[in-house]
């Protein structure tokens, strides 16, 4: 699976409050509402200009702070395909993969990619390719790939529960 | 792996949670947490969970739900959110539902002894590492993961590498666990503990009050840590025993079952006490001597001083003595980090007989209803109010910008909270400084950032 898009580049320690402000977390539930506030306090030009498949590129500790899953889903709902960073906070990392958003830790690529670069991600080869070169990242484990392939944790678990129901023949567990 | 190879706390806790004899660092396990925490986000998690098509969650008895992040409801939408949560708890038979005003999730679950030493708690709240104060494995997770736990009771976790932080000696007067936490994050960076299990060791840690111990694992969320750990001791067990008694009495329970045993509560009170104490102790987990640590950092308490984290990241840490003339429009004392009785006591000590500076407002929000009652009895609330402080309902207050103390653009807040990200308190144009309760109170009195020594 290869996907590609343009790079949006940001700095170090970008936190969840600027990715998706806390004041919205208990009131906004709809996709469009959540998408509309993505990166609101970091980059007000983002929502109007992001294109499906675009990639976020960042420095260390991307997504630190809150556990709010909208920090990942607000990007997914805007069509973002991946986050490539020097390092990624652990809850954001999980939230991203659990929503089918690739979270890739690759310090070399994160440093080299420039804003607007066209970036291609080849999951099968675990490679990031762009004009300045090709960078390898550690492949995802089979369990994480299972979740990513299913399109996220919820569809993954739906499948698992359905399989169990068939196996035990008792419907809902 | 043979049992004789020394193991970290995280290895032991996750082996227990996964039902395995032992686990290796880096291993991915299916963990079955003892407790799953959610709060005002419960209704949104329910929306995700409904996609699994279940009538009933599979772990109602392991769930704990608090309404704390926007309480009392500031808008109709927030009120609808709470109403949905109440309906859900009712229909699912979730007994551990804590109403508006009971307090902040981490404080309430600690007071209710819902988490015991050695247990694993996963929470859809990033400060779930908090429960390391009592020797539990606490980690934050997302909403889809919480919904998955409700539906299946288990979740994949990777066994993290561990970092050891040692503290020797007693903290000097006026220096607190908050200052120690800020110093660590200032020294090593907001990503210094990224993905690590942070273990606190040393006589300096065991010398801390329980309320002070709670600050350290709580703040490790700002260090990037997955979880944190402090070894439980007799004081920990006493605290949990008192909380357990209070809860079991309220529930009218005649029996308490945990850690694979059941204790009848109807016998001789002294014997029951002993049995409960033994049961709590039996679950405790301690890292082995010689366990593998990726890093070790040592601090001497005598070298620490009061610190302040400056806008807009928690690792912009400087000694309070180096900040001069920073005017504050708002001082905020509260949150799961520093809203406990000893924090209110420290603030009351500072403001006693003094007045809050004109042009500055001082907002005090106890972390729980029990803290509020204790502080009332001790006279701290009266002292704070006499000085000109404003009292809010126990809960998160303005910590994450929901309501009750939102700064205006251009204003400066000094806060006892854990996070000073741009926009955290509602507007990206306000500045947030973080400090200990004593520094927050002294700043409220001075109108500029100040240490208690400056009064
Ligand atoms: S007090 Fe603040 S940090 Fe603590 S749980 Fe509430 S919002 Fe989160």
C-alpha cells in the first residue's frame, strides 16, 4: 500500500491543545464539527487548504498532552494520511493507529522533509520517499498492521467479536 | 524468562494484568485492567461502543465514571452530556458513578480505594499514571480503546522500558513534590520520559506525605511517561483501608472480594481490619533488586528550590527567584495535581492575615468533596476566603478551559495544575505559569509571581 500527499511541517512538542482545543471536547461530536477545528491554535490556514492524503511532519513529541482522541480524528476527518515525526507521544500514537492514521517515527525523514514536499509512504517496504531521498522506518508489528488494515480499532474489534459470536454461536458476549 | 531474572515494576504489573507468569520488556500483551476510568467523555465513548452492537458492556463492575471536567454543567450541551452519562450508567448497572461535585476522577478513585496496589487501571484520561502513587500501574488510553475495553475487557499494551529516579534527603522548607516534578521535567525535557515506566525510589520519596506522593506520578504524564510508580508502604495501606471502609459502609456491603480472596465484613472489627490490611498488602508489587533500567537519575532534596514552568511548555522551568515582576491577573489553586488538603493548607498559611492583591483574582477549587469538607473543618477555607479568594465546586474547574475561571486574552494565570500549553485554559492568547500551591498563593497576594519567601 502506497499513499502520497503534500507535507505540512510543524515543530517540537506540538500538544493536543493546539491540535484540538480542550474547550470543544465534551460538546462537539460530529465529524464536520471536529474537522473544522483541526490545528486551530497552531495553524489557522490548515483546514482551508489541506488536501486528502496530505501528511503532517513534525519534530519531537508530537501530540503530547491530553488523551483526547479528536487530536487524531480531526486529522483523519480532514483526509490526512499520516503523521511522520521525530518522536510521537504514546497516547497520540495509539489513537492515530486506532483510527487508521499512520503514525510513523522516522527522525531522519522528519528533519529532511520540507513544507509542501510531495511525500510517498510505502507500507510494504516501510519506506518514505520524497525528492530529497528515501528513508526507511521500522515496520509495524503484525498486530498493529491488523488494526491499520481493518481501518482502525473499532472495525478490528467488530470483526473479532463477530468471529467469536460465530465460533460460540451465542451472539453478543 | 526464568523467574530469577530481576524484573521491573512494569513487567510484574503487566504480567499480572495479562495473566502470565512473567513478561519481557517490549513484549505486547493482552492486558485485563482491574479498573477502567472515564469521565465527562463517557457519553462520547458510549457512542463508539454502540458500534459493537452489544446490549450490555462486559465489565460494568470494573468501570468507574466521574463527572468532573465541566461541573456543574456550564451550558445546555454540557448538561445533556451529563444526562446521557447518568442514563448510560443506570442502564448498564455501573455502580461506581460519581456525581457532579464529588471531585476529580483521580482523586475520587483514590479516596474510594477503587484501585489497590499492584492493580492495573486504564483510563481515558492522560493523567491516569496518577495511580502510581499507591503502587498501581496506571496508563492513559483513547476513547476507542476504552470502548474496546467495555466490549471485551482487554486491550493490547507493550511492556515499557523503565527509568529510575531517586531522591535522597528531605525537601527543604517551602520546597514541594511539585517543585521536584518540575525540576525533573525541566532537566530532562517534556519528552524525557517518553514511553517509559518511571519508578521513583529513595528515602526522600518514602519521606513524602501521601498527598505529595500523588503529585509525582500525576506530573509524569507531562514527561511523556506511560506510567509511574512509588512503592506502597504502611501509610499507603492505612489510607486505602480508611477509604475502603467508607465505601463499603456506604454500599452496605457484607463482604469484600479482591486479589483472589473474599473477606466477611460482619465479624470482629479488629480482625476485619487486619484481614483487609493483609489483603491490600498481598497485592502489592515491588521491582526486584537489579531490575533493568534504561536510565537512572539521582537528585538530592537539599539541591531543590521552588520552580515555575513558564509558557507554553512544561519544561520551560526556572527557579521562582529568577522571575521578577511578572504580573498575574489570576491565581488558580486546584486540579488533580495540587488540589488536596495539604495544598489548601499551604495556601492558607501563605495568605493568613493578608489580602489578595487588587487586580488579581484567586480561585480555589478543591480536588474533591472530601477535601472541601476537611478544609472547612480545618479552617483553611475561611482563611482563604477572608483573604479574598473565590471558591469553586470540586472538579477540574478551568484546568482545561471548559469553564469557571477562563482567562481573557492577554491575561496571565499562575496555576497549581500540570499543563501550561498554549490555549489550554481556553484562549491561545493567555499565558499560564505552573507552580506549587505556596507559590500560587504568594503570587495571588503579591499580584506578581512570587515565592512564599518574598512576602
Ligand atoms: S484537573 Fe485538569 S489535568 Fe486533572 S483530570 Fe481534570 S482536566 Fe485533567
